C-alpha cells in the first residue's frame, strides 16, 4: 500500500512543531525551489539535509520517498539532456548540449527537492495534525463563505476511508478470484474490462457506506459549520522562533544575489 | 421517558406500511429489548427514536421533545445515542481519541471538556489507553466498543443498539453485552435490537416485532415462555427455555420463569431428587 511519505514517529524538534509552521515553511521552500539557480540549489540542498537530520530521519527514510519516482527523475533528466538546443558537449554527440546538461540537472534537482520537502512535512506530521493545521490556516476563507471546518471533515473522511476502500477492493478481487476469475492474462483492454467490473461493485458499496456514515454522523450531532476540537493548535515560543528564522532564511535567499 | 403514540410510517406515499405502533413506552433507565425476525422494522423504529426518520403520522416524544420538532433536534440527538450495526460506517476519526472527540466537538464543547469526555467514555467501555490507536487497526469487537464510546461521549440518556453483537465471536459478544449491562446500571436507558433470543434475558421489558407491529410484549420470562408463538415467528428460543418447555410438554412440573443456566440446573436437580427420593438412585446422575 502507500508508504510514500507516511508519518514516521520520532522524538524530534521538527515533529513537535506546530503543523501550521511546517505547512507554511514547506510552501515557502517549494516556491524558492522552483525559482532556484545553481548556487541557491546548493544552499537549499544543505538546508533540506539539515531539516531531515533535525527530524531524525535517516537517508533511508528520505530515500523511500524518492525511490518510487526514480524512473521519472531519470526520464526528466534525459529529456532535457537531449532536446535542449545549444553548444554540443562533445563533437561526437551533437544532440547532447551543455545547456541541456545544466537544465536537466537543475530541473531534476527541483523535482527531487520538492518531493523531499513534502516528505519532510508528511513524515514529521500526522495526518490529523496536517488537517487541523490546514483547517486553521484556511479559517479566513469564511469571509468568502467557505467553511474550513467542512473542508477539514471532508479531507479527514477521505483519508479515513482510503485504506478501507483498498481493503474492500482486495476482498472483492479475492472473492472473484476464488470463483475462477482471472485478472492477470489477456490483452490490456480485456484486463481493464475485468477490473472495471470490480470497480462497479466497489462504487455501489461505497455509496451505501456513505449513506450509513452520513446517518451515523447526523446521529452524533454533526452540522455544517463551526465545531470545536480536542486539541486546539497553539503556537509556542519554538514555533514563533522557527517561523521567524524561516522568513529570514527565505528572505535572504531572495534578496542576496548569488 | 420515550413515548410512542399511534406511530405510522411509510418509506414513500404509496409504499406499504413499514411501521404501525399503537402505543409503546420506554421508561427512564429501563432496559428494553426489541426482538423480531429480519425485515420486521426494528431498525426503522430505531431510526425514529432520534429523529433520523420521522413518523408519517403519529408522534414520538423523548423527554417531552417531539422528534418532528426541528428546533429541538440537536437536544434530541444528544439525548438518544445510536449505535449502528456496522462500526466501520460510523467511526469517523483516524485515531480513537479523534473519533470520540467528534460528537462533543459537534456540540461545540471546549477542548478541556472534550478531553474529559473522551477519557470517561473510553473507561466506560474498558478501552482506557487506546487513545492514540489508529482506528483501522482495531479488531471487530474493539471497533464496536469505540463506536459505543463515540456515542457515549455525548452523554446520552438513552442508547439504541442495533444488533450490537452481529459478526462477533462468543467472547466478543459477552464483552459487548456486559458493557451494555454496565451502562444500564449507570442509569442510561437501553433499547437493544436483536434477533437472538439469548440476548433478551438481561432486559427489563421485551417488545416483539413482526411485520412492523408489536406482536407481543412483556418480561423476558413471559415472552420466552410462549415458545410456540416465538417459533412460528422464526425466533428460536434459547436452549434453557427450549429444554424447560420440552420438560413441561412431557408433563413435568417446571416453572415458566426459568431463564438462566443456574436456575435450570437447580430445577432439574430438584426434579430428579423428587423422583428418586433423597439419597436414592440417580440423585447424582448427570445434569
């Protein structure tokens, strides 16, 4: 199942930070990464490695987030390497250019850094913390009549039911396999058809489930709009300090010319 | 007190009558078992008790609130907690404590009060220490208990259980039943929906439903003693009742009120003793 960037409980400073700080930091870093030149890329790489070290995440943890995308990174690099116009790197391979090499390197780095950045957030923050962080950050949206509470409930229900749907899908598949269905062989279209028959059943079951869930939620007094939470987020000293440091760091990267 | 007056319910205007209850009452702190074969309208009735469904005609009053009155719906939902059959479809939180906080959060209680209620509800169902557990990793029985605790955190006056022991192993069943009994002892009124005759023994009062109507009512002893009628409805009596019934059929002098295994053992041994005389042969033959 999904292990991409899943929460890893560790006793670290980063784990204890307010999720809002981590979300905002991730957003700021992502924007900087997308505009980085080589010099900034080096600084940001050091920063991300430092972040992972502070989060007590190992190379292996971070590698686990990158591994599923290795082919994508390779493809991205080769694409830029071969299709960018410019001065040939060596006369014997006129397709490979100096510009292509540098564009390929920086673009691939950008995507890898974005993935690491997002993984640092999700590996140090539980889904529920993430949701309450997003909910608090989006509260000003009520000015345009969007309820952050409703959004938070939707996201958390989605997260809660994804593992269950997967389980159900496997159960259905096994039930059909045990009655002689074969999902492996055959042409692509044929396999798709077989899988889609499973999807139909799954969709119907999901709607029934949703109906019951809605009734249960209503029974527990659920109404749209404001509600209260077991843990209200509260910014502490450390949170404010990290936020200020982040702003200074990002500001410096933007203003200082490398 | 929950009072049902001339309740009629249809799912649609032309649909057949799904429920037709002339008069029924559930007292404060009473333990009422609602038993009947599949499709007799038990769950439909349950959904009426906290306003998830409203009567087509007639009324239901819960502590003076009419379930049709939308201005008291919030208080009604708080007063009557519903525990549905499938816990997977009512657990909304990713962790146990988050799920239990859902109801109190809907009531907009302050965080400290939510924390108190979460702890209290977990203790009541015997799951203290489960706060941080992800809900999808729990066993079937634990999920049921979490679902019960989730409703309990709203501090209801009544709890409606819709077949709370289905799909559980015998140990899991016993655990749930003992939690229900404990909750009743703490003063919460219980409406226990089941099709298992074994489970009505604990109740104060039994309502038997068939085809949307209450066809029989009385104490567990009274209901169970009408073995033939229960069998006709497709409800098998518990083993003890069946045994006592057969003994009575064969002309033995056996009381109708014998419900538990202990009582049965006493009754049968006294029968044997009477037959063979004290110290006589067969006094110790297997019971």
